């Protein structure tokens, strides 16, 4: 399925759509989630909590979205959180040079090249303005943080460009009050804000985005993962900086040097299990090992979990070995002590980060689940991720069938996200439910009035079975339950 097909269906069904679309000058990069989109996003975040946060005994916080200037002075974002851009000399349109080059060459271009390298490559490839075909001016830099003035004195502050800085500045307090030991993970789900130069492709590049981040704090002298035994044989798909691919268990990755320590391998394995549970096939996933030019300014080593989509390989999770960069910088700038005690040793912990783009993941789930059979479309979302679990339909709106269907709906909605629909033919109602990603339909017919059973239809197989009305709550709960943690 193409990006356009997925976006069109998502908008038709109310998964997501442009923010403030009634106004012609509303800026790009802002999208609203509709009811189905909110449900899918929230169910995915629940899955992340189950399979990563709770499975590993992590702490979870909800930090402020507005932080003072000093935080970003310490983190390096004031000077380093920039993107390259080029401007058309005629029409004034602005683009990212790496994205222009990727469109021209159909090859991945590093994000961290120098301005001169971008200019040389664009000259060599003959890259022009996409809108008017004119010459582009030389590459410049743009800081992507949103600046704010707090209070009547307009004290300088910023909307956070990533959720992790709250985790870092809160770490000493959390370590003390929660009585934890190294290694320990701290997680956070929430909004981040990036003033992207040229946001395109809907949920894949936004100015206001949802992230689910984990920062794992550990003693670099003892980086063993507590649960490494449970993931040591997990096979991970890698692509190195030269484009060579390999599939290695976490144990093999340690021996070959692809993985720096067992802890990193353990968390990459947890991530892979999470994304397989979304229904995105393992064959569509890989860990791309980042070269120095591709890594963020704070990263000593990096792996991007990418999914192969219609627009190419898309980063879903940035996995960075941040060393002691963040805690060291915040300790220096704030004057506070960020060291902790680890079995009698005073340690400034190192950090391994899993920074997950929730919006990109929502899009990836939609694209990889969209199926076409003839002229019919369906979203084959996993039942535990589907925003609506079942539709309750009376076969006809007479003879008491509609009233009985409404009674069943009222009972099931107490424990499940279900909906009632009595409009149009039963076939058309099935088709609408399939397009919305609803995994099951329950039809109340004349047999229901005789034996108190309904027809349960499966979206993916189209198979039907009779189920007793009294058995429906337990049956549906079993069909829609989350997978067990391994």
C-alpha cells in the first residue's frame, strides 16, 4: 500500500487529520488524532508499558513539557540541536538538503554532513528547487527548539525537543526516593516539540510529536543485564554502517563486537519483541548501526530500529549509548551531585536510551496492516491494539432484533470498546468495520431470539460461529487480551 492510500483511509475513518484544517494558513507538521487514532495510539502505549516498562521493572514519570534555558544549555541543545536547510533563491521555499538528495538519488543520505558536503553533493547531483526548479542557496543551520517566555518577566524557557531531559534531571531524586539499584530504567510517554524545517509525510515527521522513551542507567564497570538470560538467544537483524546485513543472537553480537555489552543486547531484544507484537513482520525490521556522521551529538554508539515501508526504511526507535554525557553535563552546569552508590562504589551512571516515535509507529502499524481483496479494504490490526474490538449489529431493525442488539451492546461496553450500527445492509456494515480495523462483528438475528446466541464474525478469516450471549464477555476478553510477556 502506498503512503497516499494509507493516509486517505486514515483520514476517512478519523484516525488522524490535519490540525485546524478549516484555516488555509494553518502550518504543516501538526496533526490531530481522531477517536480511532487515539484508541490505537493508547493501546500501543499500553503494549509498550506491558512488554518493556513493566516487564523490566522500570520506573515511569511524567515530566514537564516546559524546561528552563539552563537544562538545554547543559544538554547541548542550544548549540547542537540544529538541522541543515537550503532556501530557493527565487520562490523562497525551504527544504532539508539531505531529504532533497534522498529524493534525487533514492539513497539514504547521512543527517550529519557538513554544510560544504551538502552543497557539493547537491551541485554534483543537480538538485534544484522542487517547486519552481530554480537554484538553491547554500546550506545554513536552524535550531529546532521552540522558545518561550515564562511569566511577566518572560524568563527564557523552551518546549522540550525530547522527553528524556526530565528523566536526567530527575534521576538523583528518583534514585533516592524510590530506593532502586543499578541498573534501572526510567520511562516516560509524552509530547515533544521540534520546529522542523519542512515537515512532510504526515505522522512520519511532525512538529508536535509523541514519544515513549526509556533511559537505562547502569554502572559501566558492571553492565550486565539482570534479565540477559531471557534474551541471550534472541536473533537480531543488523545492518552495519557499510550496508552489510547479518542476523545474530545477542550472545553472538557480543562476541562479534556489534554489541558493546549484554545490557545493550537485552534491550534491543525487548524492542524487537515489542514490535513483532504490533503485527509488523520481523522481515520488515532491522537495526541500522549508525556511523559517527549519522549519530546524534550526544551519542557514542547508536542503533536505529527501522521498518521497511512504502516510502523506504523509516526510523521508529533511536537507540543511543549516551555514556555519562547527560548526567555529567547536568552535574557540571547545575552544581548538583549526580553520582549514586552502587554496592559501595560511587558511580556516575552511563545511559542507554530507547527513544521510540509513537506517531511513526502508529503509521507503520496502519500501513503494514492495510490489506486489499478485490475492491474491499481492511485493517488487520491485532485485536488487542484495535481501537474498537467489536461491532454489534441487528440483522434488521424490526421484530425486536434491534432492541436485543442494543441490550448486548450496553452490556459489552462496560468492559470492551464496542459500537452499535444498524445502518445499511449487513454486508455494508461488515465492510465499514473491516476498513476501520474492527476485528470482530456480532450479529443479532432471528436465531438469537430463539436460542440466545449471536453470530461472531472474524475480520481476517471471514469465518463465522455461533456464541451464546451469556458467554460473550469471557469470549471477547479472551480474543482481545494482550500477549503474555516473555
